[in-house]
C-alpha cells in the first residue's frame, strides 16, 4: 500500500457522529451547533436516505399533512403555513431541507452506516459505504422505518395473492375491487382500513389482541403516562413498546363513523395462511386477494450489534438517552423518545450529556 492509499483509508476524526437525519438526528445536530460544535470539524451527520425528510419522505401520498396530528416542529424553526392537503412526505421533506440549510448542518447523504465497532483510545469507529469516522461519542437516531416487522404464520409462502407491509403502502386506490385483510391493531392499521374500505370489494381487520379505543382527548397527562411506561421498559432492558400499545387508539369522529359502519369490526388473529386466504382453527375461512401487514416496525439498530448493547430481554438498557452499557452511545428517537416531541427533547438531552462526557469543550476548539 502506498502513502496515498494509507491516507485514504484512515478514519476521519470527529467528536460526535450522528447517524440519521430524521427529527431526532436533526434536533441533536441543532443542539450540537448551539453548543459550539462545528459541522464536519467536530461532528458529522450521516444519513442513507436520498433526500431530507427522515422517514417522512417515504410515507404514502394519501398521508396528507392534515392527517398527521401532533407533529412537533424541530427546535428553533417553526413549520408554518403548510397546505393540509399536500402529502406530509413533501411538506416535511421541504421543511427538513430548509432546516438543514438554515442551521448549516451539512448532512452527508446517502451514506449507509454498516456497523459501529470499538476503536483505539476509547474511540468508536463508524464504518460506512463512504469511509470510516472515528468518534468520541455517538448519537444514534436511525428510527424504525428501515426495519418493518413482518410476523410469520404457517402457510404464508403459499399465498397466491399479494402481501405487503405498511412501509410500502401505496394509498387506497391500489386496492380497488379487491378483498383485503389488514393485520395489526395500531394506528396505521386503522388508517389503512378507513382509507381502503370505500375502494375495496371487502375488508377484514385482524389483530392479535382486542383493540382498545381511548375515549377523551390525548392530553399531556396521557402522553406523559405513556412515555413513563415505555421509559420503564427500556430502563429494564426490554424492547420498547409501540405508543398505541400504551395509549390505546385515538377515538375521533372518523374512527367513530368507521366503527358504526363496521369497517373496524375486528377478528382475532388467524391460525394459518392458505393459497387463497386465511383460516382459523375453528374452521372459519376468508378468501382474500391481499394481506396488508400493518404490524409495525422495530428499532433499526443492527449496526450497533458489535457493541453488544443488547440485554437478554432483547432491548438496549437505557439510562435517559444513554446506553447503560456504554456512556459514549446515545439513542434518540428510541423507545420513550420515539415521537416528534420526544425526539426533540432527546436530542437536547443527549447533547447535554455528551458535552459533559467530552469535558464541556469540543476537542477541535
Ligand atoms: C405512519 C407514521 C405516522 C406518524 N405520525 C406521527 C405524528 O403524527 N406525530 C408524531 O409525533 N410522530 C408520528 N410518528 C412517529 C414519528 O414519525 C417518529 O417518532 C419520528 O418522526 C421519528 O424520527 P426519527 O428521527 O427517530 O426517525 P426517522 O424519521 O425514521 O429518521 C431516521 C433516519 O435514519 C436514517 N438511517 C437509518 N438507518 C441508517 C443507517 N444504518 N445508516 C445511515 N442512515 C440511517 C434513515 O434514512 C432516516 O432518515 C409517525 C410514524 C409513522 C410510521
């Protein structure tokens, strides 16, 4: 190897690497900036998606901005005057783009992080398809969108119809005239059903547990209680639960109407998938053209596997936003901070903690 090759292979040294430029990663980058960290010199933000917008850029076109409720703005810049009829993918994509420019965050994309391993001198090595970064601290903000969860059921591979996951939901018109089974008791499942029902020949809703509809407004107290519940789980090293599993499904007018129309009549989970549909152990059978798996997502953290952060319970034990097993590693947008408001707070908390870890002064200063 000659000198040039050696230099090309040497990792780039920074104080902090942020992986992911969704709500959580951008909030963290904003707070790094405020604390005097310079992009490219002291920190870098890496994202493997093609455009600004985090996971929002991939959400289905019928998820208009008006249908998104409770989306918090990023710190330091409001999202104002957005047309509620436009797809949220466009609105949020443009907003994130403007945000990155306004605060000069210099997100590097597309850069895919393959793995994070122990480096020398207490540093971590972040290995990517665009080179390696050596860092003193890591803010992991990789969300869940990249890891759709598909449960497995006997006979699944024999189904002759179409199976797809929420992650690639194309909008309701693609289901015109079809018989559609929607699996999953979360907000995505109910939204898909309400959209698809007017187009489909027939729909069925199948969930593992009976859905719980939450009466009354989703106020701050309820939000806090939900977050506390997920927080307790990750403190114990258990995998985080989805928000709906702790809050229940919001009961708004559209949901009330859908329930009255029978669109949200729920069946228990089937036992087997057959070439033409699904069956239950009691002999019941439903013929269908499509199975739509609205079965959620898992934290996209496989690239952290070499750090051995996982507990026997399957989750990463957390102390606030910090991985309990490694004070250099923060997870934001994970578990209790997996919402737009939670991601904002987590970004700030992680940076506060990292500043303390790095002795309050970025090494480059
Ligand atoms: C359909 C849907 C609707 C929602 N609606 C709301 C709502 O109304 N209000 C609300 O508060 N929350 C909502 N949420 C939750 C909300 O989207 C998230 O909590 C928040 O936006 C996630 O932000 P994030 O930064 O954690 O993740 P993401 O937005 O997923 O960003 C993660 C980023 O990491 C990148 N990445 C992942 N892995 C790698 C890797 N290995 N290398 C490089 N880059 C990587 C991805 O490209 C992505 O850009 C919704 C979620 C879904 C699925």
